[in-house]
């Protein structure tokens, strides 16, 4: 004997899972109106689709960066999907924001810990798998970064295509806007590190060798190659380290000088930059 599935039951399941109305009706019908079994049915559907689409490329998605109410902690996450159409879907963006809220609240050490955290009656990892069945695309929590410092500021680039968090060494309400300016600088200029000490030694050695080789091909004397290469290395540091970059809002000063103009001791401790692609 078939169980009659009411519209209110279908809506209730949809509110719980985010699945489409027809999928919810089918799940309830297949499971005699049992909500728990219907939810498990939808999760298994998501798992099957997840396995089928495992080799798909998920280069689209949404990036969210958030900070705590006291500005002492910040997180940035990326939830990836296959198409731009899904990345612009209100429900997908809302889910990514909910994941960001969870990350900020739990503040786990790793992405794996975040995926294991309780979320909407299950774990976050299981919920994402469930949503694969709902949306019909490969979904993946691709990135999770966090920072804790006296002050953390954030910036989200237009259309949630990139997110940045910046850790400052001092805290004050007057540092919030300068911190956001620096976060915008990171998004725009994509520095590799805070300063030259953060650049991997292998990269430094490679830049020196490139500088020497270029100078050698230009016919410069062998005894001057090291000095010329060091000059090129300094230019590399200026272009690729945050504090040494020219400040995009004022080309007459570096980012370090800008921060010192706000407070003589103000500086950046660390930053995290997550972007699509």
C-alpha cells in the first residue's frame, strides 16, 4: 500500500535538505514517508553522483572571507563547483556563507577538521556530498585558511572570486580600514610573502641565477654579475613582497610606509589569499 505524501511533508524535507521538490517527493515515496530514510536516500544519491563526477574539474565557485566580531580571528574558504551558473546561485552562495560561519565559530586547525565538524544534522563533508545530489555537479571544499592575531581584517573581491585575510601586529578600531586597504592590496597585487624573509630560499637562488645570466648575455663584466643580480633581486622583492610593494592607493609610498603613517609600530604579521582557478 502506497503512502500518501503531502505537500507540507515535501516542503519540510526540502527545507531540511535543499533538494528539489520532485526529488523530495520521490525520496519520501521510496521510503514510505520516513523522513530519516528519505534524507539517507538523498545522501546516497549524492554519494553516487559524487563518485561519477570525481574526475570532473571544479574551477568555479565562491570564496568567502570573514572575521570574528572582535577582529581577532579570520577565515577564508573556497567552495568549488563546475559551472559559473551554480556559483551564482543564491542557495549555493548562502551555503558557502554558512560554511564560513561554521569555520569561524569552530576555528578548526585543518580543512579535514572542518569537514568533520557538525553541520545541519550531519557533518560538513557529508552535507557537501548530499548537495552534489541536489545540485548535480561536483562540489568540493577546496581551500580553508585561518589567522589569529591582535587584529585580522578581510576583503572579498567582486563576485566572490577571491578572498583575503590580513593579520596585523596591533589592534585598534582605527586600524580596521587601513587593514582592509592592505587586504585589497593583496587581492590586486598578489604578493608571494609578507617580506623577503618569507620567500623560499630556492626561489631567491633561482632569481639570482636568472639575474646573472641576463647580465652575462648583455655583455656585463663577470666581476659585476653578483652586484647586478642582487639589484635585480631587490626589485623582485619590491614587486613580490607585501610590505615592500608600492601601495596601490598612493604610489609615492610602500605598504610598510603606509602602515607606519597610521601607527609607527603597525605592520603585517601574515596574510592568506584564496582565489578561484
